[in-house]
């Protein structure tokens, strides 16, 4: 670029404002600016922000003096043109500022901002010979000041393009950013156990084992040593370091390991573990497909000739994964990339391991549970078109943001899952629908897989917009589970209930336990009791910030709000009438766990819900324990419905079907069908037909009947009529606007104002404003306005009109204090 010319750049910043911001480029940066590189720019009062250049031009902004770019951070663009196209689509379709989209898209390590600080690298050995003068200046400053931000470095050096200096210093391992320091160098070492040198031969080892075996007091040490050997610690004359924690888990006593260390038999030492944990080589052959699977695979291939998107509707246990595997391999053979999207929670389970056994380190897992460095590693490998790695990316919805170069196939497994939709913060995008848009930029194919497809998806398939392939038999001719209902109403009258359990379910549980089979119980609520009420006056404790009852959590003995983080100790007497007859109504996972120990003494019960899985890995640990049969009954929320495959579960209990069915939401029936069918699918996989018991007051409910008959299509047809009659998706598209304000009176007026403006263009397609089920959250009152438009209306037009009305609304000074949350295609 011309050195003397004055250039301007448009930059997107991570702020919720719709437009890009224009900055002037200092002459000395002319050679460094490019679309897609990050720059540091002043924003607001004396604040610096990092943004991405989206346009370079020479148009002088009118009406204000533009500020200068402070620093250029990259040599080469960090996003591709295709990514930027996707950002724009999301921003427009979901009515979300581009800055919000950027925030969601970039791993946080990329968001170097004014807060980013650099420090001396903790492992820097002090050799200064190879530093340039500028690098040395930074080094010297850091010796005195210990940390510097980007602006300070720029001042010290007296130049604005500091990125090359910083980059070089990072590469030379002289400095490190604070974020890296926190993430990379803290927990990445662990204790390992290794056989001491003196014993690393078969003879020595044999002698040692004999000596230990003679001394009764050393039995535990011998056991620990044998455990180490059994786990492959010493093979063919070579000792292999094993994780101490794994040895202990396998039964080696920690104190014996310590004694062995002291006696010089084993060494315990701290070692670095590799970052992308050892998934190693692929070591499994593909399975031979059954005839049905092969037929489905052929149909999918045929469908892809004509359709870009195909739905694989396959019942639980039909072996969809093995079909995916064949399709993935095809893409690898063509040198194409594959994106495999899964709901967040299913990602931690068996599926990753299953795919890794087939594809080894060709798979990258992009997942919020992993630390940022792993995310950046995958991002960079894709960006640099490093085809040796991560040709397959397994990820939750945010994986759609990766810099793919040439996608051949996107698989969306469990496509009906509501967790594909991001609710907070904006952008409120649906990963499945975004994937279908991403598809077009690569001319790739999309395969949607589910046993219980979303209404919209099945509708699209029926209409011929998507291809449709069905697999209605389980693999290995396994039968679908047998589903019964337990009639709570009757049992209450006959007094056969044992607290919240029907006699019918208890009988089945006893039988399963007698047969040494395992049980899954599904309850869509965590905590102990949703409501704690006074028997005399009906009072119940509410959150002080939100309009919801508090939930009792027995383990921590507090009443908690599930909407904000408010909690308080339980009260002994009713504050309203002073009675002490406080009673628990309803039941959550925690209470079930307690009751089971009374009804079935000695039974090993474990909960699986948000509360028990907060810690890293606890989810995996619980599932492993269940798989290893250390748990008899797993009690859980939605989490137990997700793609788990255990071969000893013979019974599934659904404890409260009515609660799901009665939710005030147009998707309540669809969701209930999905949840019940999915959790039922966990019963009886390998060895025998499973049993499912649904507890309900209303066994004749049509949804329950369709679940019993495994009749998805019947459910779909019935529900579709309702949707049509009441103007819901898939016939209408919805946009919800939630207005939030601390003052309920002002909120009323503002909501009415906005609704009127909307009605002026959309007429009766506007519903509300009305209070949502929960009227107040975190001290803000809420009102919702819903817009329903015909599905063939132009998306662009609708959103443009709506945005205009919102802008008009905000142009009135009085309205500025209200916050509007826009949710396009709400779930
Ligand atoms: P889905 O995802 O459709 O519910 P899975 O892919 O998990 O079903 O398959 C169910 C079970 O059947 C798994 O344990 C899987 O290993 C097994 N299975 C599926 N297809 C085959 C096959 N062709 N050969 C051997 N086992 C298979
Ligand atoms: Zn009372
Ligand atoms: Zn609250």
C-alpha cells in the first residue's frame, strides 16, 4: 500500500452496537493493515479495545474526527472470508450486533484487549544475546515493572506497531501473556508413578515380589505394585509412568504407593501431561453395517445427489453412529473436512471415545469444557490449512465458528436438542440452523440425525425441502422397550404409593435389582423440593430478586433461586402466620435419592444433574461408575436422556410425566415426547428387552400413548394440526421481544408503545405485551411481545421492518432506559 496515502479502516469491536467503527491509519501502519487482522483502537474514554478490520478504504468519515489505530496485532488475517460471511448472516438473521457475534466466535485468547498484560516468561533462562534492541527494551522494562499492558509497551518503544516485537518475544519465550500463564502453566502437571531403575528387569522384579510376598505387613504394598504392573507399568523391560490418581482409582492404596516410593521401589514424580490428551492412534476397524444400516447409508448417498440437507430419522439404538462413520471416512478420502455437531452435554460421553477409536488424532474436540489453548490450537490448525490435523471437528454449537477451509459434510446429531440454541448472551443463534447456512458457503452436505426429530425438521423433510431416510429397527434385532404407565391417581386412592413412588414402579425396581440389573430414573427437576409451603396459610419462600419460589437443596441446607444466584437458609416457622407446619410439595432429584434409601435400603444411588456435575470430570466419573456397575440407580434430569449407551440397564422410570406435559409452552408436547422417548431408549440395549414405567395422573394422554407405541409419526401428525390451528412453527416463524425494566409502571407504558408501533406494520401478527411465566428476574420486570409471521414471508424484510420500529422506539428519549432482548426462532 502507498506509504503516504491516508487510509481508514472499519473495525468491529466486541460491543453491542450494530455498526463497525471507523479509524484512521497512521502512515507507518499502511503496510500492515488488511481485512481480517486484529487492531487495538481507542474506544470510549481512554479505553483500548481489540477489534477486527472488516474494510479498508479512503472515505473520510463525515461529521467527526476519527481516532487513530493504536496497534496492529497480526501479520495475517485471523478469520477467513467465509467466516465473516457467516458472522454477517448471524448478525442479520438473529438481529444481533456484529460485535456480539465476534465475541461468541473468537476463542477468548484472541480477544487481547487493553487489559491484556504481558510478563516475563517463568521459564526464561536469561540469555539476551539474541534479542533486538527493541525487544531488549521491553525485557528491561519488565524486569523493573513485572507486567505491562499493550499501551505501556507502545509508549516505552515510542512506536505504534508493537505486535511484531511482542510476537517475537513470545516466540523466543521471553514473555508470556497473563492469560496464557494462567491457563497453560498451572494445572498441566500431574503425579506419575514409575518403577525404580534398580528393579527394571524381570529377575529383579521377581525377587522383589517374592520378598514382599513373604512379609504379611507388606501385603498392601505388594497389591499396589501388582496393580501398577497390571495396568501396564512395566512391559518388556521398559517402565512406563502411570498416573498416580488412576492407580489409586484401580485400588492401589495411596499410602502404600508412598511407602514404595520411600523404599526406592517406585518413584513418584511430577510430570507434564500433554495438552491434547493422549488419544493416540486409531485402533478400531469399522463395524460391518447391517443390511438395514447399509440400505440407509445408500439412501443417504442417493439423497445427497439431489438434496443438500438430509434427515436420518433412526430410532434409539439403530446404529446411526456407524453410518456417520462411513460418511465421515468418505469425506476424508476426498480430502474434505467434517464438522460433527452435538449437544453440549453429549460431548463428554462415550461418543468421543468411540469416534477416536476409529479416527484417532484426526479428530479435534472443540468444547467449552476444554481450556482456551486447546481451542486456539484447533482454530490455528484449521486457519493455517494444516490438513494433517483435525480433519474432523467434534463440537458443540460454537464449533460452527471455526475457520473451516473446505467442509464436505456437517453432521448434526440429536438435531432436535434445544441446547443447540444459545439463549444468553446474544447472538441467540441455533447451531443446527447456522450449520445449514454454513453448508452453502462450502457447498457441503448436512446430515441431521435424530430418533425424535424437531417438528420443523420433519416438516421440511416431508415437504421435500430435506431428504428423508428412516431406520426404524434397532441394531441386532433388539426390541424397542416395553412401556407401561403407572396411574398415580389410582394408586393414591388405593394407598399403594410409597411417598413419590408408585407401587408398580417399586415392584419393577425390586425385580431389576434382584436380577442385578441397573435402573435409570428421570426427573426433570433438580434440588430437593421445588416448593416449601406453609400448610396453614399457603405461604412459600420466594426469591427476593425474582418472582419464583425457592428450591430447597438438602446437601447445602439452603433455599436457592434457579434464576439468579440468590440463596438463604430455610426458615423454621412461617413468617406470615407463625405456624411451624412447613411442608414440602413436589419432588426433585435430591429428594428422590433420599427416598430411595428408605424404600430400597442398601441400594447404591447416584444423582446426575447440574448440581452433581459442576466439577470438571465429575460427569465422566459418574458415568464411568455407572458403567462399571458401582451404582445401581442413576437419578437424573435431562442429562440422563442424552446418547448414553449402557448395556445393563433394564428399567427406566419416568417419575413425573405430567409436569412436562403441563408446561405453558407451545412446545410442551413435542418436548415431552422427545424426552420420554429418548430416556426410554436407554432401557435394555444389548441383552434383553427393556422396561419403562411412566408415572402419570393421565395415562390416556395422547402424547403418552404415542410414546408407548413408539409412534413418532402419529405424534407428529397430531401435533402438526395443533400448530397449524394456533399459528405456531413450522407454519409461522416467531420472534420474541422481551423488555426489561426495574420500574413496572414505566415498563407497561414502554411495552405498549413498542407493541403499538409494531402493530402498525405487522397488524394482528403481534401478540402482547404480556407478562411471561416469571415476571421478575434479578429485580427487573419483564414483558414479552411476540411476533408471528408466515413462514414464507421474507426474513430480510420482516427484520428490517422490525429493526426500524425498534429504532423509532428508541429515538424517543423516554424509552432509552428499557432493555430489549430479541429472540429469533425461540425454543
Ligand atoms: P444410535 O446412535 O442410533 O442410538 P448407536 O450408534 O449408539 O445407536 O448404536 C447402538 C449400539 O449398537 C451401539 O452399542 C453400537 O456399538 C452397536 N452397533 C450399531 N451398529 C453396529 C454394527 N454394524 N455392528 C456392530 N455393532 C453395532
Ligand atoms: Zn403460614
Ligand atoms: Zn432469583
